[in-house]
C-alpha cells in the first residue's frame, strides 16, 4: 500500500465539502487533480469511498470510517511536524547532564538556567557524580553531556578537553592577599588543603613546590575542593583550586566573600573534559548547550589564568 499525504488531505477536504470542485478550490489544485487523487486512493484501499450520482458525490459508510483514520494520521503528522520545528528551534526536548562536584553547585545550574529561561518545554535531568561515573554514563549513552575530569581515551566518548590553570585561595585579610600572584615559595611550610594523594592535581601541586624548592605541608586531604574553601575561610590553611570552584564561591558570596583568588606560579593544572557519546550524534538541543558550556569554561580559564 502506498497512500500519500496528499491523497489523505484531498480525501478529508472532499469529505468536508462534499464536492470535488470545492475541495480543489480550497486546496488550490485543479479539479482533475483532486479527482485523480480520490480515484487512486480508492484503488490503493481496494474499496469505493463515494458513489457518483449525476455529478454528485455520495459518501459511503466506508468513507466515514476511513475519515476517522485519515484525520488521526494527518493530525498526528501535524503535531509531529510542529514538535520537530520546536526541537529544531531549541524550544522543546530533554537534556541529560552529568557533572563533577566543582561545577554542580553554581556553574552548571547557572548555565542551565540561562539556557532554558526562554524554553518552557525543555526539560533537564542534571546529576552530580564522580568523574568515573560520569564517564560510564555518557559512554553508555545514558546521558547526553558530561563534565568531568579528563578520562583515558575511550572510543565511546567524544571529548573537548581543557587544561585549567588553578588559582590560590587565601583569606582576604592574609598578608599575601595584596600580591599580584602567589608562588610556591610564598606557601612553603604553610598548611595546605589538597586533593587526595592519588589525584593528578595533587601531583601537579607537589611538582610545583618541588620546582621552587618549597615545602608542601599537606594538612587536609580531600576528595574535592569545595570543603577546602571553608577551611581557608577559617584561617586553617591555603588551597590551590580549580577556577570552577573559585568562580562558584564568588558567585555565591559576591561582595560578602571572605576569600580572594590569585594566580599561582609555577602553574598547577586540572584537566577537565566536556563529554558526549561518540556513537550517537548530539541533538540540536545538546549541541547548542555544549557550545554554551565550552564557551563558559574557556571564559573562566581566561579570567583566572
């Protein structure tokens, strides 16, 4: 069976008007073209839908039955067409986002809020997890977008990678707060809050101190940088953290911030990546949000770098 949309539209209009000529006028087609559409539709269905009596069309019971089916199909196609246009226009759809703790409290919610503010039909699932879990979720196509510490090469993942330049968090009343940048020598022997000993950022921090012959005094060992900032506020330590954590803190406290963030030398880095499934093309909605996320991460790196 090879019934076309045009045939269904012609049939529905003939049923509505009861006239080939009226239907042709409404559809802006010729009368022979509409007659041909109805005839070929009847051939496809194997049943007569109309009786022709002295130039008039008499609707048969089969036509009334088929009208319900035709209207259902045409209405469904119309709704689907509208939905696809809304999706193409970023007005409808669903985003599934998984992100690391450093971005979960402020960076990612702010970007999502900005993105969906004028898109009331866009729904978002946003989860905070460890980077290893995010890698697994995105690779298995459970999530559209992930923001995580850079994983090993994985053929199931597409990655946009950034090497973030970390900054030094210190109390605003610290004697070091007026310096343009902080060095490892400035912090030699001072209590520090760092990530755990197996983390690449810890090794980068340790290497920076070693390069300047400074002593790294690890007083607090943590899984992420966010609790470190409270310890720094209390004057218990210093911390060399990523710019996402620093930006989130400043957004939260604004002019009430008790900490300042300074460029740190020698450079300490944290490699992060925006992830999406390699074997499934990103939706228009996901691609648009990824562009926004990439731009924001680059802006943060430039701001604090």
